[in-house]
C-alpha cells in the first residue's frame, strides 16, 4: 500500500520521521519543585549553592525570561507534559491525594498526547524517578517503563515510602537522595545503542523543610541569606505560610533542599560521564513554577496569597538546555513558557507529532541551534483557577473571577509590582485592550468565560478563600 506522507500521519497517532532511533540523543530532564529562578547561582543567587546547575548553564543555553504557565505544581506539570493550558487539560490546581493516587484517582492525561509518548514511539526507553502528581501516581504510564515515585505528590523527606516498578519500598534514605539512587539504577539498566530518556522531577525544594543531611546544610551554617528579602508579610499572605517570614530555619530549609537537588543532578551527570554518554545526551533543567521567599511580602507561589497571584517570582523559572558540541553557550532573552516545552523537545530531537489545536506553544529550538526564530512572540498567557493573565515585554494584566480584584503592573516603571495601575486613567486604554485580548485568546482555545472557570474543573479543590 502506497501511503502519502499526509495520509500516513493521519493514520498514526504520532510518528518519528526525521531520525533513526540509533541516531537519537539520550535525554535527561531535571525538574525542581517550587524553585524560583532567583534561587539559582546561574541566575544571580549570592548564597544559594548550585554548582552543578551553574555548570550546565555555563556550557549551554540559559533562558533569562522563562515562565511557567501556571504558578502551582499539578497543572504546571500537566502543561509541561502536554503543551496545553489548565482549562484544556482540566487540572486547575494541585491534586489532593485521592485525586492523585488510589481508587478514586482519575487518568487526568487521557485524551492528551504527551511528549513522553512521542519519544517512546520513536524508540526511547523512558524512566521516571521522583514526583509525578498527575494521577495514578503509582503506575508506570505514558511510555515510561521504569517508575519510582511517592504516590500523592508530597510528604516527608525523612525515610519516605516509594513505589518502584509496582513494588512498595522504603529505601531508608533522604528523599532527594533516593530519587537520585533510582535515577542511577535506571541508567545502569540501559543497553548500548538504545536511546533513553530519564525524567527526574524532584520534590525539592517543596515544603516540608525537614532537616537535610549535613553535606547539604553545612554551606549555610553561617549564611547571611542575602537572597531572601526581609519584607513584612502582605495582608493577602496565605496564613499557613505566614510563619516562614524572618525564619532562619525556613531560609536554611529552602536553600539546603535546592543544594540537595543540585548534588543529585551532579551524581547523574557524573554517571553519564562514566558511561561515556555525556556527549550524546541532551540535559534540560527547569522548575515546575517559581517561589516567593519574602519577595513582594509573600512566602509561597501562586497560592501563597488569597486571592491567588501571578507575581513574577511565582511564575519565573530557571530553564537551561545543555548538549555538548550541539548547543552553544548563550543567554536567550526571549519570553518562553512551559507550554512551549513539548513542541521544542520534539522539534529539537527531530521528531514529529500531529498538530493539535489543544497545544498552544511554539518551538524555541531555533534559539538552541543558534538561529533565532523569526517574529518571536511579545506576550505570554497564564491561567490558575479563577485567575488569567497576560504578560508583555513591559506590562502585566491580571484578571480574576467571582469579584476578586484585577491588577495591572507597569513592569518597566515598577519591576517590583508594587503599584496596581488597573484603575489609573493613563492605562485605561491598554487595560481595556488587554481585557478583550484575554477573552478572545481563551475563547480561541475553547475555555469558558473566566467567571465560568469551574465548568472545566473535574478535580476536588481545597478551599481557596
């Protein structure tokens, strides 16, 4: 049977078209949790120790304006996996345990193609070690054959219980180190000539700030913690996190958890060198969303305040792509989003996936190849439950449903987002234009009006007021 290329693509859910499996590079994708770009040496942190991440940045592409499309974990991870926004993939907030694991959990990814499935179909062996938190947490899925996780998405760092390839195990290890152990175990199982993808989503530096091993906390014994603004909490601060303000223990916990993740990134990179695979391995480092640690008078992320926020530190994340000999050292300043990750990874690897109106991102692989894509965008869109937003080069417009206040910030005149100009006469024309643009954009992706946001929600949400 002679199939045209168009008919062949229509006949298969996804195909690998541009490279043979034997020519594909390996992939390692590190993802930290609640990790603001500011809390990384490569992005200017003065007292937070991230030597391995910094080395990746020195030898790769360090994006200076990378953002999560939503400032909380489960919906953000769904967007990374699918390239779709929360009103499309239906996860509007973090998944409570019963929605994430056990008999009541939903298959939240059903109906959405993931980048992991594209890679599996192209011949990759895939392993996942760390935090899934996207439903049916204890089960290997979406093309993964190796699976080590703690179902439910959180919990203690001290002697946690993992599910490893269907078996319950207590590794008697600090959680972040156990994630690293399982990553090394996955690498030890790989066969020569077979491309693999290791997805390593850390729990760190998410709370709780349990005591970390001495090797991770020692660098902070006498730290001045200069990266943490000592501002008083704002009135909207989430009450559960208010106690973190001015707390040296909280600063120590957050910093040492980042260093623990960095050390385990180093363990994986060292093993790739020992296996003589580093030159043929694409390494990506990012975070699921940002974090305020005193910034703006907030401790937390998008739900660090009531009502929820879209502050820069809540959504700005580190993003580094490193592939020796193929990605040059650079610092692209283009605004990129987590919804761009799917198309970029597939494009960079020379694979193809069928176009879908559900995926709203665009490949930025041209920046990685040293050829900036023409007419790159000048705005990004965000969504979190009852909050939607637009960010341009110098303005941010935040709209909230159900009577909560809207905001607009002039990021050029007020980078600290201290003055809400939503009601200022000088910004009225631009404000009204943003309101119309936001409405049209979300209508275009099939989302309901913002006041009807609950109609796309299928999960059980915690109280948000």
